[in-house]
């Protein structure tokens, strides 16, 4: 489980498009923002990618309804979580964080970090 961190419009969803295509889980044009649906699932031969957006999730109770623990148990699953840093329990369980900063129209700074 990787947290994708960055402001609105930083490029989190765009990065997921590239990762989905790179892992052959879905062509990039099939990947759309899960802002309203919260969880999108893309099944590839080698990886099942879960793209999750917690922007509209505000409470631990709402978070629990997504069943993230179950998704993590699925074989060969990769969870990419936008706005995961909002929740302590997501941060505590995450295997890393990709932080995207908008430097300019066509420039981004991307920092990857592992948990302490
Ligand atoms: N690396 C990048 N270079 C240039 N434009 C980008 C890049 N990443 C994203 N964008 C553009 O920024 C806008 C917002 O991207 P999006 O991935 O939806 O952001 P987020 O999910 O962080 O809110 C889109 O118009 C997208 O095309
Ligand atoms: Mg997004």
C-alpha cells in the first residue's frame, strides 16, 4: 500500500494512469479519478491494482466501509491511495509514500519515501 500525497491537481491520478499501464493492469485511458466511487479496481495478469481516493472520506467509520484491509489481503494486490495521509491508520500501514509537488505547468517534483 502506497500513499500518493500532493495537492489537488498535483498529478496523483495521472501517476496512477502510468503505473496501471506500466504494470499492465489497465490502459491509461481506462484509469479515471475515484473521487466519487472511492475505489477502482484494475485486474492485470500479474497485479491487481486498487486505486483509492479518500478526499471525500472524513471519519474512521466511513473509512472502514471501504474494506481496505480485505483489499490488502488479495493476492498480488497493489493499493495506491490518494489522500491516505489524512488517516493515521493508513499512514501506519503504508509501505511508502509518493509525494508529488507541482513545480510548473509541465514540471513535477516526485519524492518517494519509506516509513520510518
Ligand atoms: N507530470 C505532469 N506533467 C504535466 N501535467 C500533469 C502532470 N501530472 C498531472 N498533470 C496534469 O495536472 C492535472 C491534474 O492531474 P491529476 O492527476 O488529476 O491530479 P490529482 O489527482 O493530484 O488531483 C491534469 O490536467 C493532468 O493532466
Ligand atoms: Mg486525483
